[in-house]
């Protein structure tokens, strides 16, 4: 077996426990479209995980979770404020603008996190008929640069948003990695701070497919079942999405998987900076490692596909560790880099 790819945690397979559970439960018939017994059990488990009453709607992927959760909060004449690095701004092919018709306002940031003082500069032109009306702040936890918002930082953003009657959305594609880093429950981090809706990720942390839209502000879910159907995200055999989450949460599998990925990222960061002319460009808090490599390595055929080129002009690249990354994988990667220096 060759060297594993560190481009993204999307490259990894499925958690063995999840795959086995799917296989073991692959028998008999169940009512489709979310009316099966497993989906009902999944709803109960999500409420336990969040330690609160939440409304949960599985969808096929993270982009759908982002777009649909935001669609439940805003109209086409509204604007969404987010980091310039936000997935909805850079990596979803204009899906938010196309499907909702709203405006994205991207805020410059050096570490992926947007600050209340920066956000407030854009909270203007309310009731001006010529301007898009701000309605939602979207943050990523963990961010696209591998950094993590603290509870206090999220609290400040939520307080600011609600002061102006805006909603707060969290892109939680890597929410488990953030929770592990903070050693905090999702209730303490998101429910108590006042987040309205989260795109709850699982695919990057070992699910086969599918994330979920989770409404902490359940008033926003009133018509979501129709929105999900219109956006082609209602799975007929929805029990197989529910089964994944049931296995994912059992015995803290989701947190253990994320914890391992985070630990591997810390190890990679510690070791890679020992190589001459390689420097970290971001602090390592979750499972992503950003470094500046010698330019010739970027063009090395031997390393093609083993990292993601983040900024070719500055030779900045990204490595991402997964639930199945091993210490041996990291040592093999480092040796290959040394051979190409």
C-alpha cells in the first residue's frame, strides 16, 4: 500500500465501525424519506449530543448543508457576512449566490477567524432600499486555515449578530476537531452562545456520505422540510444516513476519530519544521497543517498529490490528517520531502 494522501480528509475512507454497522443493518424494509425507525432514533441521539431540543435534517453533502441552512434564514435581498477564506465564498462554485440570489460580503482575515470589530464595519445601510440587507453571519469551526474559535469569540459574534437582529450560522464540516481541541461540549460551545444553525459535518471525519443541517433555533426549521425537498436533498433511503450518525455517536467514535486526526496533525507540525527551510504559516489547532515549502518541492513529481497547494505565489501548502493517519504515514511523508529538498 502506497503513501496516504494528505491533501484533504476527504481522501480517507469510512470508519470501520460505521461501515460494519451499515452492513449489519442492511436487511428488511423501512419506511422511506426519514420516516424510518432509525431516523427517529437519530433525532433523539442528536438531542442528547446537543443537550438541547434541536431539529435535524440529513443532507447529501457539506455544500448542501451550508446552502440550505442559510436559505432557511434569509431572502435574496439579504447579504451574508463571512471570512474571505470561507467555504461558501471560495469553494462552492457560487452555489449560495445562484440558489438563493443573495450577496456574500467577505471579510479579510489573517487566521481564518472574523472578529466582531471587523464585522461591525459592514453592518450598515439597514433599511436602505438600494443596498443588500445584512441578515446572517457565517463562521467555520474549525476554520479553513485550521484555527479554532474559542467559546468567548463565538459568544461575542452571536451577541453582535443578535443585537442587529442577524442570525449566526456555523459551517461545522470539522466541528468534531474543534470540540476536541477545546475540550468542550457542543452545548457549551454552540447552544449556550446562541448559534442559530449549524452545518454538522461527518464526511471529513469518517462517514461515507452525508452531513446534516441542525437547527438550534428551531423556529427557523418551520418550513425546512420543503426547502430540503426543493433543493433535491431528501434521500429516499434515509435510514442509511441515520445509521451512519447512530454509529458515529456511539461510544464517542466521532470525538475519538477527530482526536486522533488532531494528534497526528500536531506530530506532523512538530516534525516538519525540523526540515530545513520549512516554516509553519498558521498555528495548528485542529487537523490541518499549513507550511511554506521550498518552491522546488511544489514542482516535484514525486510529491505531486500528497499535499494541497494553498498559495503557489508564497509556496504555502496544506496537509490534512485523518482518522486513519498513522505515525508511520507521517514519517514516510517526511522522508519523501527530505529526499526532494
